C-alpha cells in the first residue's frame, strides 16, 4: 500500500504541474508565490497522508483523527489560497450575452 501511495503522490504532483503551468500569467512574484504554495501544499498533503497511514496501521486512533484535521485543514487552506491566485475563486466573468441593454 505504501508503494501505491508513493506512486500516486508522484503522478498527482506531475499532473498538477502540467495543469497549473498554462494557467500562470502575470508578474514574477506571483508566479513564484503560486509555485511555492503548490509545492508546500503538496508536501503538507502527502506528509499528512503518510502520517495518517502510519498511525492507522499501528492503531493510534487519536493521533490519526488529529492528523486528519490538522494536515487536512492546512492543505485545504493552502488549496483555497492557490485557487484564488489562479482565478478559480472570486472572479466574476462577464459574457457579452449577460450585458444589459439600455434603452
């Protein structure tokens, strides 16, 4: 199971790079911030998965449930910030058909 998790982490990391790369536009500091958030968020997520896997396999239920909320919460917060920087959250797109016609 651990080999499968390592393989899954690598595949999802590469897929994220290929997904994010064409979406990044703008100034250099924003590009660096997006890539740093992506790497840190991925590291936190997979550290949490491995921590949960190790503790669940030996029966530490309290440590497992704490790690789910701690690592999961941090990863979700980083993902929301990253989605906002990439433009998936908070931007209203105006189509030409949505414009009101004034008489």
